[in-house]
């Protein structure tokens, strides 16, 4: 039996890459389909087309969009999808006011140098509540760590977990609070403990394929967490590289000078440098990061042109 065969009826995963999160369609309900997460804005038309195709094949309409958290790769398609489907959008309560007022200083988009078209939320997706769809009750659980306000969705009959960036098959998302000097590692641990207690039979992560062996993934997550706790500078380095890769996925190839300028202007890059690697000049540190990414085969350097390795 394939992994996808174990998903509850009506659940369809649109597996994407790393620039756009996965989107999950919860169908099988006469009221319409629920869409969980909408990817990055530069992929919004592609997301819209994939969603339209799935809805058409099931003769369904979109009744609701929900976001697991408000990062640009999870809610960047909201504006486009809302334009097309005019449905409500529910988001975790922690960032509700800042999204409602589009308070850029309190949202992550400016900090990370990423884009997200403005959208209006309709209601909060509050931890402790249950999202009813197709006769199933998807429990909403707080999942802080990667993002203080993130939630995950768990359906207890099939034991299906929508984990977003709290648990991937190999690890978890950057622990953003730690970059800002706020605690996050304890929250990651508590969220991994929560997932262990939920004992999912199948996990739909925010990035990468659906997987069944949550026990193994949790163990790997704990190992990574232990390493980052001991070496917070390595977490910072990992975060800095991940942000460069995300940027190159967005822009394609870029001249080294243009990329360096962008990094010097991007608050989170400067924050990481200042807090963890201030002993090295920022441009030397940036050059080190690019060299490491190149050696790891993640990026390709062709003269002064830098891009994601083919
Ligand atoms: Zn995220």
C-alpha cells in the first residue's frame, strides 16, 4: 500500500518544492473543499491551477482557506486564491491583528526579504478548536517552535497529522525566535513531544513527501534539536544558508554583487551576522556561506552568476 493510500478519503496533497509549501485539499464535503496553505506568491498562478484542477475533478468548490502559520511560503498564494474563490480565510490567532492591519514591522516578510501580497483574514483558527470537514474533526493544536504562533491539524480517526514546518521527514523549519534572541528550542521540543503523544499514522509535512514513520522522524528531529541547542551558532549558520537558498529559488540566477547587496539589506541576514558571527566582517561571512553552499552542491557558481544547482 502506498503512503498516499493511507490518507483519509477526500484528502489530496499538492506536493511542492521548498519555495512553496505543500498545499492540502480536504474534500469530500457537500459544503465544499478546505485548502490548507497556499504556497509562495510567485507560484500563486500554479497553485491556483492545481487547486482548480483538483476541485474540478471532484466537482467541488473552495469553501475555506486555512493557514498553519503566516510565513510567505505558506500564505503567499492567499490573495490570488481569495480573488478567484472569494471564500473565508482562517489563520492562527497569534498574528491575527498584525495580518488584519498588515503591520509589516510585526510580520516576517520584511525581515526575511520575502514577499506576500496583502490579504484579509476572516476568523482565527484557535488551538483547542476542531475544524469539521467531511464528517471528520481536525483538531487544531498549538505548535510553537519554528514559529511561535504556528498550529498543526490532527485527525484522530485516521491519525493523520498536518505538521507544517514543525516536523518534516528529516528535521523541522528554522527556529525563528532563537534568531531574534527569544527562546524557541524548548518550544520545538514540546511540539515534538506533542506529536509523539498524538502518535500519527501518517504525516503530511509542510515541505517534502507524505510519510508514515513519525517515530523515526521525531527521533531525527530530536537529534537535530540537541545539536542546535549545543551549537546555536550552527543553527544560525543553517538559517542564513536556508534564507539564501530560498531567495535564489525565488529570483533564479543572480550576480554575486546583487545578491550581496540584497543580503546586506535583509534584516534577518544582518541580525544573524551581528548576533552569531560578528567577529568576521559581514561580506567575508557571506562569502563563506556561499562557498559552503557551493561545496555542498546546493548552489552553482558560474563566474559571477550564482544560482541553485541544477
Ligand atoms: Zn514556516
